[in-house]
C-alpha cells in the first residue's frame, strides 16, 4: 500500500472517532434532559402533621426566670449567753423542738455562788440602812430638844441616803447575778426542727458560742436575684411556678417582698417568693421556675418558627401546596402551654406555618403531608392548630 493510501485510511479513522464521540455527547444530553423533569418531580418536601401549625390569636404569658435555694422564713441560732461547761445537750439534727423548750444548760455552780454573794451584799446594805435610820431618828430627837446642832442631823441624813443608795446598788447587782444564773439555761426561741448541732456536751463554750440552729419548715421562701432591668417589672403579689429538685409537680409561689437596695458589685436585686405549700420540703433545696409579670394578646407563632438567616425576619408558610417565605415584624414575647411564642405582624390568621425544627426550605418547593385529615383550603393534612 502506498504512503498516500495510508494517510487516507488514518484520516478516515479519525473522522469515525470524532463522529462517534459527538453521537455519544448528544445522547448523554438527551438523557439528562429527560431526567431533569423526573428529578424536579421528586424534589418534594414531606412533612408530618406535627411539623406545621396555624398562626392564631393567643394570650401570651410574659415572665422572668427565677432560681435559688429555699430558706426558712423563721430560723434561730441558740447561743450561749454565759461562758462555762455545756451540759444536758441531747438534741441532734432532725429532732423537733417546742418554743421555750430547755435544750441545754451551762454549769451553774459559779453563777449560783455569785448570786448568793450579791444577795448577802444586799442584806448587808439593808443593815446599814437600819443603823443609819436609827442614828438619824436619835439625832432628830436631840435637835428638837436642843442638845445638838442641826449640822449633826444633816450629817446623819447624808449617811442614811448613802446607805440607801448602797442598798439599791446591791439589789441591782443581785438582779444581774440572778439574770446571769437564768442565762445558764438554754431554751428554744421558736418551734421547729434542729438543723445543726454546733457544740457537744462537756465542751466549754464562750459567750455567744453557737450551740444549735433551729428552722421552722412550715414557711419556706425562695430568694431569687434579678437584674436591675428585670426587677422593675416585679410587684408584690405576682405569681410563679417553681420546680423544686426532688419533686415531680411544680409548687406555686407568690412574691411577698422585694429588697429596696441592689447588691453591691453585681447590682442585682433580691426578690423573695413565699411557697404556698411547703409540706415535705427542706431548707436549702434548689428551685427554679418562671415568675409571671404580665400578659399580652395578639396573632402569634412559636418563636422558633421565626427565622433570621435573611436580612429581615421571616416565617415559612405552606401556600397552595408550596413553600412560601413571608417577612414578619416580631412583637411581644411570651409563653403558651410552656412554649415560647412571639406576636408577629405580616401573616394572616390561620396561615399554615412550618415549625422551626424542620429547617430552611426553598421557596416554591412542593409540600406533601403524611397525615390523614386534610385541613381546609391548602390540601394540608392534620396541621396542628
């Protein structure tokens, strides 16, 4: 075969290869064009009945979160008023006491001796009064008869007054010794339960040494601290529901006091809430809840349904079986059945809103519901009210 014939053969083979590649490219394009409608038909958002709800007018309960530890309204520390050896202390944590009940004693031997000493000094002062009184009576009789001068009578009167003053001082000292002796007996100032025993029998305690702590569990309150901005919304009498650790059911409470001063440093304001039923509760338990400070009404949706991934807030709706984005203006916030809702302007009442948990959906995406009961007008099934 000549060289020219070889060149023609090679050229023919190249043309065949190019033609085959072109045919395959055209076929691939036709296949993709045919598949695109199928893919579009398959891009449908399937939602459950619980994934949507209707925008509706509701009463928004506005509140503030509160938390803190429970404290007894009435508590007392039993302290030693005199120094000495502690005796007769048998109460321990958890024991109930009555108001005025003797809980312990301080060794009273020394204080009994001091009372006897003061009493004897008062008796001696009384004897001096008797002597000064007789002397004054005698001198007065002698002055009346002219046997002595009035100066001697004045001197005896001064001695009588001094004896009386000494007697009164001795009586006061005896009263102080008697009071000190009474202080050797330690009594419960309130009825309640012993929460701490801070000393042991036989221990020598000093003045103001703490012996017992008693708490009255019949009245408990929560001390919550609020920011300065939140505290201006709080009023005495406002209600709250608290969840106390260890209890399954919430406990009702009410604001009874508001501290008039902010705490130094944190600038927070203490607020005190009295529990309406303290049965079975203990001091120191942690509680948290929500304080209702007001309410508002209006067309609202769940706060999680309002999306902010665009320059302006919006909600996702189901309109004519497709996803639509509608811009809204958020308003007052509050709670509805324990869920945070927000009043919105820009959607109609009854509009089917897609919940925030579903995520972002593209505008125009067809929607198919998996429920069984259609909701009128939109072909939506069992949209939550």
